[in-house]
C-alpha cells in the first residue's frame, strides 16, 4: 500500500460548472464501428482540491510508510509483474512530452506506469466482497463480478493539475486505511489525517507528466475506458479487451477481430484529438 494524500479543501461538493468529457466529431471509418456500451457514457463527479503524494512500485518501507510496495492490495507479485523497481529518482527516469515516454530508464514497464492508489478495497477476504461494495461502487452491478473478485483494480481515473490533464489506473489501496468508501465514492473528506489528510497517491510518471509535487492539490474523477484519450498512459503495458453486453447482461470481450481493429483505430483518432484539448483547456471547460 502506498502512502497517499488527499485533503479536500472545504466541503466535498462539486464546483459549479463541473467539467465534462467531450468527444469531438470526426470522419467515421469505412468499416462500421461497434457501438460503445451505454455505461461508457457515464460522467462521474470530480473530487476537487485533493492533496496528493507520490508512491512507487517496489517502494521499500520507511518510518512514515511501514508497508512495502513490492506487492499491492490485489497483486502479490506487483513489482515482478510491473517489470522491476519503478525508481522515482528523476535522474533515473525518462520524462519526455515529445515522445510520450514517462518511465524508468532501466527497463520497459510491462504494466501501465501511470498508476494511483485510493483508500478503499472492495475485497474483504477470499471469495467475498465487503458488504457495502455492491451498493456504493457505481459500476459493481454492471460487471456482476465473481465473489471476491475486485472491480477496482485497473479502473481508470482522470487527474487534473495546473491546466494539464492525464489518465491513470487504480492499482493499489491506501493510505493507512482501505475502507474509506465515503470519500472515494461519496462526498466526505478523507478519513485519514496523516500526510495532510492524504486522498490519492500518484506514480512517478504522473508526477513527471503533470509537474506536481508531493503535498500539492489535484482534482480527480473516475472515467470509463472509452473516455480515456490516447497518450503516454497507453504507451506501455496493456489495456483490457473491448467489452460489450452479452445476452445474459454481463460484459464480455469482443471477439470479432476486424471489428476490434476498426473500433481501435477510430477511438484512437478521437482520443488523440481529446488529449490535445485536455492539455490546453482549463478545468472548467473539460
């Protein structure tokens, strides 16, 4: 578990004129594109003025952070699966906005180096979820997970700081507590008071892309996979296969290779346009 931070300034309510994800129009490909599942159009509220700290895969325990990050709340071999130690030292990292490379110098990550931690875990033990999980997690009922299978790992979020926006995936739980659903999915301030009431932990790649330092305030919100624009967060690692609702209502991978490729190219085109917009526009206009 990483040591995160998130202090919501004042009340946890949303700012007026809450930002929205806008998909620009463009020329459609000749090959028909499979329509996106209705749930992918969901717009989640922003968490504003959240204190952020930096953590990293492979982080060793310290006095202020007694829990090592060689494994995460959902992956006992996190560092191994990531590909190595995600060294946070700027001298040992590549951070290039031109090439879109934000990673450690010594290896190519096998997982997305744009990752975060939030202080909630939906799994209570082997084969079961926490009792409130189906009620408080907005996408829980849609996914209909097997007992004890997390619906949080890999979930995409958008992070905004100083007129720049990036996207990342939820890969660990913390800080200090793993039951703060009132903050993560509700309107309460973070339960923990350590590290300035920390509420989100950011990876070194996010730090470098946004130019944010530990202890500074960011805004964040959940987004659907289809709302994530192409960018450095898509350059390394792999993303889940496209999913559609099957006859029984569950989301299942699309198996039509030609349709997948057509959808991928078109969505990538839209994502590139949106990424350019996100980098230029203020929060109120997203």
